[in-house]
C-alpha cells in the first residue's frame, strides 16, 4: 500500500542530523524520519516512556529504570494482571512508572506481546534440549 507524500521544510541542522543518522544506520532519509516521528508521537502519548537501542533493535523503556516495557508487562501478565503483585516484583518502580508501562501496553499490545514471545522462545528451545526424549 502506497503511503501519501508530505512535503516538510526542515532547517539545515535538523536535515543534516537526520542525513547523518540515515547514513550511519544505512537507511533512507524517509525511513529515519518516519521512525523518529513515530517514537516522538509514542512518547508524547505515553509520558514516562523513552526508546533506546538494544541488540535486537529499538525498544520502549520506562524512564529512570533501564527496564524495557515488555519486561514489566511480562511479569504483570504472569501475576494475573495483579498490580499489587507486580509492585512487589518491582519495588523500585513508582506508581507513575507502572502506569506508563501499562499505558504503553494498552496502546501497543501487539508490539509488546511480540517482544515477550521473542524473549520466551530461546528459553522454550533450551527446555526442549534439556528434556530427555
């Protein structure tokens, strides 16, 4: 499906910064700009969330913690969506940080569910290798 074209005027510094990011990541100017705008909109919609580079790619994280949203949501789901149990599992998280993670999950559940499944896959493979046939 073709995406609509939009013309956007950028100042020289911003254009140069995006060009540099595109060259460094070996992506097009358009791809980098799209990713930057997407992350900015997500951070605005979910205050307390930021994005960081990880070995598997960009990841939504909870500000002030270094924890990926998926890590907290994984334990939240494992606790039967019980916030009290989750607070015990993550006593270092404030109520605002927990709300930020759950808000992000509410809006982007497909993405977070995929990250949780991706993390679980190697463990499942390892269990399969350890179990006797």
